[in-house]
């Protein structure tokens, strides 16, 4: 299986991009030549040089340092949020498929209600209500997207529940909890992990969208979406400051999408065709 995965160029390329983004996020304090928040008005729009590899922005801040720390904010918000989403979807989706009856109907109705609202619009409304803050961003994303993850897990679980090994487990006297932990989880996790890898890209885009709109994060924070927003003032004179964070968002999301799509082709080639 591992060799089969590594033979896919998309997987290798996606993994390389993911590793680069994670390395930049983790090692930013060691790599960044300057404090990303330090303002130096007298040194604004300095051209790229040895001291400032990508120059300085409209407030004299090191653009290269801000891009590195931008990865910390994007990944630092995305991964914990996605972990909560994954756990919520896994528990609610499998229980809904296993228990059935009233519980399954209630979960299906709730999922339909939440899915009816665009996730980004719902999250923006929640942040507008709760105010700025990293925890509010995470909470807004979880509330707006939990139904998508729950519905996906329920779909996987319903397919597995119709198979003979689940029937055999019930005949053997296994309870719902044992069936979920020992039978459903191991069999749906490969497909679910693929879904999560593409979910990382969606969450990065959502976090950047909030920052671009000035929601959730404090002013002046070195996050890619916020940097795009600030760079609009120099759109015609210094368009490169729009290009840098835009490329970072594009490359990061492309890496997770490439990896997820290629893994789906490996795990379920019939579905990919």
C-alpha cells in the first residue's frame, strides 16, 4: 500500500508542499530574520535585499517574516479546528448510523438544516455575533461545518452497516459501542482521512477569508488573508504584496488538495473513475 501511494506523483508533490508549509509554520521563529509585527515607517517599501529577502510593506515590516508567521496562524487555527470537526463528525455520524430510529432522524434533520446555510456565511454571522478572537474563529467554523462531516461519516457508516461482518458482530452479541469502535472506525477511517485532507484546504481558505474581511483576528496580525487585505492600498504601486500571500494560500491549499485527491484514487479507484 505504501509503495503504491508513493508511485503517485500527486501524492509525492502534495506531501512535499505539506511538509514545506508545516516546516515554515513550526520553524518560523528560527527562520524569520525580523519580528513580523515591528513597524518602521521610515523603512517602508524597501526593495528586496539581504536583510529583507522580499522587501518591506507599507509599514516597514519584513514581508518574508510575515509570510512565515502567516503559516503559523493559518495552520495553527486550521489543524485544531479540523481535529474537533473530525472527532465530532466521527462520533455523531457513526452513532447515527448504528442506532437508527429517532436519533438518526433527528441527526439527519439537523444536518439538513445546517447544510442549507453556506458554511462561510454562517461562520461570518457567528463571528459577527461573538466578536474577534482565535477561539471564536474555531467555534464558528465548527458550528458551520460539523453537519458536513457528520453527514459524510454517516454515509460511510450506513454502507458498512449493510455488510455481513456487521451482521455477524450483532449476532455475536456486540453492542453499539463495540461495533463502532472495533468495526466501523477501522473500516471508514481511510476514506474519512482523505476527506479530512481536503477539509484542511477548505478551512485554510475560510480562515484567510475571515482575516481578509477583517473578522476574527486582531488588526495588523501576520496572517495571509489579513496581509492580502492590507496590501490592497498598494495595489497599483506595489502589487507584489498581494501576490506573495495569495501564492502562499494557493500553494498550501493545493498541497492538501493534491494529496487528498490522489489518496482517494489509491484507496477507492472505482469511485475515482
